[in-house]
C-alpha cells in the first residue's frame, strides 16, 4: 500500500484494521505473515540451530511491554541470531536522525492505548513509501527473543517489530539473513548509496576523509565493513580479530571529529557494533592512553562513555588499515524532512528518479560485446546537463552520483549490470547510435566498472560542466529486468530520456516509376463501380509485384484493410485508382527500407532495427510506442515481417492524423501523443 500523502492517508490500512479489531475485542493475527515456520525460512523449515521456535506476543514475554523506552536511540538495536548485522547497523544509523526514524516507525501506536496486537512500519520500497502491517507475534526460544532486540531494555520492542516488518517485505526472516548495510539504509530512508572499496589500500581516494566529512555534514549516513577472510570452506559468519574487530561484519559510522593531540590534529571516526558489545581495543578506544590524555572539554565533545556498549572511536588511519569498504547513503529531498533542514541547517542534494526497463527486442541491448555490439545502443539512454560547479571545488568540477538499482524479484539479484557515461559535444534529444556517437560524442568518459550482481550499482564522478549521456545495461543482451536510475548532484541540473519523438508520418519520397499497364490491372481487379476494396487490393498488389519482376508480397486481408484505411481520403471504405497507386508507391518505399535491414533476406527483421527503419521513413517513434509494437507484433523471436511492418506504419500514420485532428493541440490534449500511439498498438 502506498504511503505517500498525509499521515491519515498513508496509515489508512493500519487504522482501519485496528478499529475493527478493537470493536471485536480481538488481537490481530497476520494471514500474510503468520506466526509459523513459513515466516522464518523460504522452505518453511525450522531455522538451523533451533530445535523449535515459539512465537509469543510481547505481552507474553514481559510484564509491561513498551514500544519505546525514553524515545528512539541507536543503542536500542542489538543483533540476534540472524546474520543481519547490515540491517541492524543500518537501522542504528537512521535512528540518529529522529525525524527519519519517525517516518519508518510511526509513534501513533503502542501497547498501552488501543492495543490490538497490530503494528505498522513504512519502508521506501523501490521509489515509493510502502506501509507494512504486522501482528506482534515474535520468534523466541520459549523464553527470550532470538532475533533483533534491545538487550539493555528487554521491555522495549520497536527494534524487534521493525525487524519483523522488514522480514515480511523481503519474504521471511531468512530473506534478511545476509546483505549490505547500504541496502538497509536505502530501504529505510530512500537515500542513494555508494560504496568505496578500501580492500586495495593503494587505490583508496586520498581525500576520502574529506568526502566522508562533507557527506556527514550534508545528512548522509555512513557505515563500514570488514570482509570475511576465513579459510576456504569455513561456515563461520564472523571471525574475531585480536584488536576487537570482527571480519564478515558491518558497523555503523555514528560520528566524525578532528581533535588536537600532541600538537597535531587527529581525524577520528566513531563506529558502533550492532551487537551492542565487543569494541575496538586499539588507539583511541574507550580506555586507551590517547583518550585518557584528552581534556575534559574534548572528552565532552566526543561524548566519551567508558562501557562495553558496542560504540567506540578510532583514528581514520586505523579505519583505513582495518576496514575493506565504506558505505555512504545520501538523503534525497523526498526523504529529507523540512524539520531536519530547519533544525540542522544542512544542505540538500538535488535528485531526479527514472523508472525504466530492459525489454527483450526493444531495449535489452547488453554490454556491447561481440557479436552483439550494435545492440548496445538500444539500451535506455538518459541525458544530464551539469551547469554549476560545486561550492567547495577549486577545480571547477561538478559532483555527479549515479545510482542504478535493479528492482528485485524473489529477493534475488538476477542480472549483472553497470552503466557508462559519454560526453556530448552538441546536446541532442535523440538516442546515440554507432553512427551519431562518432559525430557528436567524445570517447567514453566514465564507467561504473565491472558488471556485478548487486542490487544497486552506484558511483561518484567529478565532471566538468556539460551534457552527458548515461547508458545503463545488463551484461548479456535480451535479458529482461526493471530498474530505477537516479542522478544525484550538489547543484541543480537538467536531465531527461533520450527518445525519438513521433514525426508527421512516413515519408513518401522513395518511389518507383509506374508503367501504364497498372491501370489495366486496376480495372481487371475491380468491378463496374471502379472501387477497390481490401480483398481486391490484395490481388492488385500481387499482380503489380509480378509485373515489375519482384518477389510477390504475401499481403493478408488485414494488411490491405490497413492500407485502405490509410489511403481512403473520403472515408468511403474503398480506393479509387489514384489512391491505389499511391498505396503501391508507399509500399515500395516501405519495402526498400525493410530490405536494407533484412540483411539475411529471411523476410523478417529484428525488432531492434525498427527504430532506425522508422526514422529513415521520416517517422521516428518513442520507446513507449516501440514497446507497444514489439509486444503485439514481435512474437517469441522478436522479429517483424514486411506485411506486419506495413500494417504498423499504416496504423501509426492514421492514429497520428486522428490525434492531430481531435486533440486540440499538444497543450490541451488529455493524453500525450506517445500514450495515444502506444495504446493504438493494442487496438
């Protein structure tokens, strides 16, 4: 259920259900996510390590359960038996932003007033806020919660219920066993994520701390992780290191600071272990010599609390040495509430979102490897014009973060994807192809790197002002998947989809001289009234191809009806001689273009070629319309025959004319021309 809009609108399902339960004096049991093994694992089996899982409501676990104890804090979240440190750490980061966590965990519910065993949470699920309603049955070992909870305050239940709601949207608890910290933050905030690989220390950006600080001050949320480097075949999820850190583990970054120390400035990073215990033992840890030598003023600034609560400081230098990846999640305006902007006076990023898809036979062009290199240019293409350089950039550069997100199905990433960026010499609105690229675009400017099976592929670029084209693609062609693409900049920008726009109709410039015998054929195919109907046109066209020693075209009656409709100027339902002759000339032009693309002379062309073919006839069409054509006429093998090609052209031309006659102009039309032509393909 969508949750955009006011609180009353977005929470309608929850409030309606709760009111019904209160009237019936009953407690909610969620039929979609019931308290049994089907909600624990994909196969419905008891999770490994447990002989039995007992589902209990909080009222059966503690005497006085509460949703919140002294509000929401990052210290409320502790990981349980699931391998979901990434989610717990991500939720802990979001919990440091009060207004953001309130959107996810609404405060209009508790265990004391109008309790009915029902709770609701909101997640940003691929571009829209989605309400998830659950009952409050939680998995236990018969006594205690086995998954996420607040270890210090066992009577506080918002962490456990939030985790359950997230498990529901991902299918089951097993669906959140393993993941990336930035996945969680994105789903909790709608932010855009990027990862900085630190596994190869020589490739770490020299200004990484400055980047982290800049992002932190702009309300971005940060985390860090250490890869698991255990021996091959090991089943251990986390391995403890002598310094107190754990491999195969994700940590929240909850603060950054620069402090004076022995005449120098030291860059510090504060992290939190989602277990709520087990901390770093090295320099700048709670009890280290460095921390003890700090003045009370600095200790207060750093909010030092010496206890094993999982949170600790370490130097940026030690972060680089010990961690393999930093995750940065940047808020977009939809997630950044006005209260945060007003209270913290921090800048907001500029963002635009596109929902699109790789469609077999239309836009699933692949990465451009041989023998499918020409199909690469069929991938969706998006332009972005960067105008103003960043405020703090001395090199006159613009920051651009591009985020490509595969819309998962069954909680699995099914395609390896990436994107490329080209710079245009001269802005254009038509898609790039192999020919126009060499005339208009510079060489490939930037790339997201290796094709990977990650849900999100994000990368930061520093670019000079100008117009760029972003082309997302899958590794293999003809692989279908939906995706969401977002551009993120510090300054306003222009962007859009590179697509063909419908023209005035097919060009009639390609003609073939007609001989006098055509009139005799026309008379022979018609009756005394001299009118040519669809069935008669079928015979007329066949005889003309024989006359000109061309291979006969096997026109169907439907094709001829389309031609009659196109050429019938007075709407009589039949053609006169001039109209029939014009139909033949149009067919010759259509056929010449078709033959150019039918290189193997099979009588069919691949649907990827249609865009070029229509453009040659003076009728460029948008991707929306092309999708309608391929879905109706492309068939299983994504090919179009000449008769179908002619039917399509006739229909498009007629529909274009009808739209122009009845829309009253583009400014007053209720639907766009592309929408009208798209729907006409299915009529």
